[in-house]
């Protein structure tokens, strides 16, 4: 009796492991590699950031974070090209966000 009971449960013992493996696979698929920008694209981003800073125009920022591309809207408050840093205030929470210029993929004036 006992032996049969054990056999009955054995297939389910591997379930969690398989499930975890599957989850990891799904997560990996969702991840994208950070796009590599050309010099020209970087200059364009810089130019747009500085323009947005001086005209106080709203921008759409697309940046790379933990395997995903995220787009936010906000206002640029500070740009330091040499220090690879800029600060933007997001629309939703009106919080200051410090960010690396090198994480940016795209910037467009709203």
C-alpha cells in the first residue's frame, strides 16, 4: 500500500522545479538587450534634452532598465553630458529622478 502511495505522488514532486524553470524562461524572453546607439543618435538625444531643458518642454524619455525599455513623460531639470547624468521630474509623481544619459534610448519632445 505504502509503496503505491509513494509512486502516485512522485510525478508531482518535480512540478515546482519545472514551473520555476518555465518562469525563468518566460522572464528571459521578456528581456531585451540594451540597444546600442550611434554617435549621431546620442548627440540627438543630448540636443533634445538640452532643448527641453531651456524651453521647459515636456519630453518622452525612453530608457533601458533591467532588461526592459521603459517610456516616461516628464520635464528635464538638469543635464550634465560629461558626468553622464541628467535629472527629470516625472509627470505622475512629480518626483525628481536622477538618471544616466547612457541608459537613454530615445528622447522626443512631447
